[in-house]
C-alpha cells in the first residue's frame, strides 16, 4: 500500500495504517531529531512527541507534500521547544539577582550518587523548598513545572499577564535553586 492510501486509512481511524505510518517513518524522525539535539534520550522523546502530534493532527495533513516533510517540520518545532526550555534553564539575564548566582549557592551536582535514600532526601529538600515559596510564586511554579501547562494556560488560570507568569516562574526557580543548593552544602 502506498503512503497516500495509508494516510487516508489512518485518517479514517485505521490503527494498523497509523502503526504502519509510524513504522515507516520512525527511523527518519529519530535520525533527524538526533541530528538537531545530539542526545539519544532527547531524540527518543522528540520522536514520541512527533508521532503523538501526528496522531492528533493527521486530519490537518493535506497531502500536498510527503508525510516525511510534514514530520520534519513537527520534529523541528519540538526540538526548538526543547531548546527553549533548556535555554531558560541554563542562561540568566542581566536583570537576574546577583545573589542568586553567587558561587557559595551552587552545589556540585556531579557528585550526587543515585542511591534511593539520597533521592528521597533530595525530594524532601525540594518539597520543603517549594513550600517556602510564597503562594503566588508556588502556584505559577506548580502549574508550569509540575503540571507542565503552557505559559499562556498558566496566565489564564492565574489571571496574570504572560510576562508576569514568566517573571514569577523565573524568580521561583531561582529561589528553589538557592534553597536546594544551600541545603546540599550543609
């Protein structure tokens, strides 16, 4: 069966056709994702996100190009979103509070063992640190980083502007980094 026939069957709800489309494109999607992000785990996650997006949005595919072309665009979008997430975690702006990034607050994360008891201790420290956040920062942090809602969804729920949500989230993360680092240094 050719690609167009499979697409039409998949659009009509044929699960075998959908599975065949995934099977035919999984290596291409994975390879492209890996080339962009250069990390196997991220590439696998992006591949899964891409096929989830494909399943959800296949009705919108108009067959004016090859399916793989459409999938490349989806992969690129997911990679860009992942890069933006990582960029937000790795970089700071000029407006950041200098104290939050003082060397004395930075723990050596590479020395943390993967033992269950220490993971439990870290979870306890994180939970205690989250509880120290003021409610307006805690809500934004939990919606964005725990519930994984978008900035726009968080803004609607909290009735804040998007910039206000971003600001509160940034400050909450900085506070939590400082609290966790201090707890680990002790």
